[in-house]
C-alpha cells in the first residue's frame, strides 16, 4: 500500500513540475517575442539612418547593401 502511496505522490509532484515548466516556457516565449520585436524595430531605425546618411553624403546608390562593392 505504501508503494501505491509513493507512486501517487510522485505522480502529483511530476504533474506539478510539468505545469510549472509549461508556465515558464510560455513566459520565455513572450520574452523572446518581445525581444524580437524590439530588435526588428531597432534594425529598421538603423536602416533608415544608413539610408539618410548615404543620401546626405551624396552616395550614388542609397539602396546598396552594406559590404557590397560598386561594380566598375
């Protein structure tokens, strides 16, 4: 009988741990989503700044990607 009682207690503990882990996963997903949105926004602003600086400096190809060389 005590073996059955131990199994029931272990099962409850495992179910509780599972529930807590699922809650933590959801919270981490929300944090990751928030960080992704913030990075996307920052990248958008940086792209606009690069575009503006290229135009300000009279770059010939403002839409040219960073790191690409101009073909001659």
